[in-house]
C-alpha cells in the first residue's frame, strides 16, 4: 500500500504586493513543494498574533515578532524583507523633533517598526491600531478620542503619505543604517520547528524558486498581485515590489544574517525580549 499524500501546508502572508509577488508561483503550483501549499492571507499583526500560538506551519511575520516565537519557529533564509531604504517612516502633520513623551500611532506592538521607535525614542508612547488606520488617524490628529502626535507607517503608505497632508519626521531605515551600517530586517518567513528538517529545507528552496519564477514571469504574476492590492495604483504596486523584493529576499546572505543578529541583540538590550540560544535560520 502506498503512503498517503502529504497534508497541505498552510502558508500565511499579507496582501501586500511584495508578498503576493514572492508567493505567486508557490500557491499557483508552478514550483515543486514538499506538500501542497494553501494560502492564508491576513494583515501582519494578525499573523504575528497567530504565530504566538503556532497556528500556521508556515507564516510571514515581522522580525520583532519572530524573536518572541523562536521556541516554535525558525526563519527561512529566503522570502523575507530586508534591505536598504526600506524602513518604516514616522510622519506627522507638521515637522517634529524629539518624540519622547509624544503619542505615536503604531501598526502593532510586535512590529519591527515599533521596536525601532523604542530604540530611537524610548519615551515615545505607542498607540496601537491596524496599519491602514495610521495615516487617517495622524491626519485627524486623534484616535479613539485621544490626541495623536505622529504615526509609524509601513508597506505602501511610504509612497502615499503626502496625499494625506503629512510630512516625514524620520525614516527609521535611515536611522538604523546610520546606527549599524547594516540593512534593515523587516519581515521573515517562518517554518515551525516541529516539521522535519528536510521539509524545512525543501520549503526554503521552493520559496527561492517561487521568487525566481516571479522575476522571470512578472506579467503572469501581475493578475494575482492586482487581485489583492485593492485600490493601490499600479505604479505604487510596482514600486512596492521593486523596493521590498531584492537579493535579500532570495537569500538573506551573511550580511542580512548579521543585520538580524544585531536587531535581536538590541531588542534584548532594551528589555524587549529574553535571550535565546536557538538558531535563527534554517540551514542551507
């Protein structure tokens, strides 16, 4: 009697063009995978929350959130978001200096964006909301009836904030690069540690091949990306892909690994998490 076919692997990722670009070929069956891949699309903060319970075997997550679930998950070397000039922005209705003591809209407690805010301005007061609520709230100057001074914006918002009458206070990616001379780690693709190592490595290779397929067939992937990009302008959609899908997406590399280790070290240093002796990445 032959062995039963492997169960499908649920893969969680966001609606953002960089994620749908990366995973188009994977979910469309255009690359070989160790088991059928089933997409589960949601916002990053929800994926962060789900990872705390190990809900999905494969998931996109912010690096900050990953550091808190390393007992359950390990990061793939491919598929993540790292780079230069890719950081979250702090925006406001008017130029601001010191944000210590000010209320700043945040897309989530476990986002890399909020960790950077904490590193740069330890006295800033995060106000949590969904990432797409940040710009309208900053534009109004309030959230939930309380005043709001600034906001952390991520994803495509970095291209559209002037349309809300907002100005840039600081590019947190530039701040990080100035502090460390390293690329900024934003998001990782995780696999549960309880999956066999050969399966982890096979998924890692499949993600790498999915990226290569999308680069080779950009028009084929475009319909899937557009389906999830909602009202996003085509130019913004392409700029988003061009910015966030890069050589670090294909493989984090030695430099990217150094950057992740440095972010991990600094998070421990400010008391955001406890040290862990677990490996950060699936081996090559």
